[in-house]
C-alpha cells in the first residue's frame, strides 16, 4: 500500500485523487493539506502528491524539509524559482514532476519529435490548446513542455496587421471555456497538405490515475528528479494503457 499526503487537497485534482483512493486497497490518504493548515507531516506518509499553485511551493518546502518522503508534483505554471526548488528537493528526496500525468500526452510528444525531424523546416508549426475556463495559467504546462520540441520564435496569437507569417516561427494559441479537461493539437502546415497530431483528455480521471501510478513508482527510488519517461519505459507502458 502506498501511503499518501495530499497537498492542495481542496483543489479539483486533490478532491478527485481523494475520491479515487477511497476503497482502493493499493493506496491510502494519511493526510490532506490546503491553505491555512498546519504543516506537520505524519511519519507514516511515504509520498506527498502536490496539485497546488506555484506560490504554494514555499509551504510545500516547509512540509517536506527534513522528512524522508518522496514527492509527486503536477502543479503547472512554474517559474524559474519553482523549477530550482524541484531541483533542490531532488537532492534529498525522490521527486517526480510532470505537467501532464497522462500516458497519451507523453506518446504525443514522442510522435511530435518524429514528425518534426521527418518534415523539417518545410512545414509551418502551430499549437492550439483548450482548457476549462477556470484554468489560471496560459499556455498550459503541457503546451510549454511540447513546445520544447520545436525551435523557433514563439508567436502568441495574432492581432491586427501582422504581415505575412515569418518563416521558422511557432504559433501558440490558448482557448479557455466550459469544462474542457484538456486538448492539445499540433499542426504541421505544408503546401497542399497538413498533418495534425492531437490528444484529448475526455475526463480528469486519466490525470488522477497517472498521479497515483507516479506515487507508487517513486516510493523507494533513489534521490533524484524523475519524469514521465522514467515511468513509461517499454516494460511498464504495456501495463498502463
């Protein structure tokens, strides 16, 4: 059994993880923390699952400092300060970070790399992402991770007389509204043809299950910073999809 503390327990993902764990013999939520709670970690906790906000990382640091506990974080919108904190924690904890916990998004990134290599510079590139109206960061953390696979100046939306499309640029567009769990569409636009690679999350349970798999994976691992590719190697991928 994986013994968990939820950080950001009153958020959408925190509540969904708590619901999923109820009655599941493989996991147990020992503690739940949100804004204003006393930050004292139960020694039974093996892993802290964080779905909070970047500005809550200082409180998360207080919670885990000096504790022999692993960390799983899916918080998005991180700045350089928060990324440095992840690196710092990884020197004393096993830390798993992913801006998107789904298997499909990881595979999308692999396909994106292959298409980019094969199509070269002859195809223009545009990314469009959709999320619910309550999402606070834009573009999404997943979009930013995917964009790391594309070189070129990033152009965020277009307004007015922008002139002809500049060669080598990458268009980025964020759509917000409704209850969209998450969609990411990658467009490769050539002369006479267009290739589109897409991932659609139809509900948030896919992210919940990814976070729980990450929690079970990270407990007992050596100190370091782990990513989705560490979890989804060829041995484990077939058992997760």
